[in-house]
C-alpha cells in the first residue's frame, strides 16, 4: 500500500472502532493479531492484509468497503 492509502485505511479502522465503542485490545483478539501489530498498522507503519480487513469488518458488523478508499 502507498502511505496515503495506508493512512486512509488506518483512519477508517480507527473511526469504526470508536463508533462501535470497542478497544484495540478487543479488536486484536477478534482479528487474531497482537495489540502491538494492530497499533503498528493503525499508526501506518505496516499494511493491513485483506484477511485483516475482512476480520475487522466482520467483528464490527460493517462492510469491508467502509474500510477502504473510495474512488473520486
């Protein structure tokens, strides 16, 4: 992912996590990654995988598309 895309995805995940009233600890458990890995991805230091995004969307009961950049 480019840095811009990585930031958009990380922001979307953070926004949806806040909207759901859930913690990063809760999400890391749901997705099956460590809190440190999740924080690294949320900081834009590494990429979310497609599997991560699918797991996150399922855990938050949203569409994967809500976590990805939208075309202009």
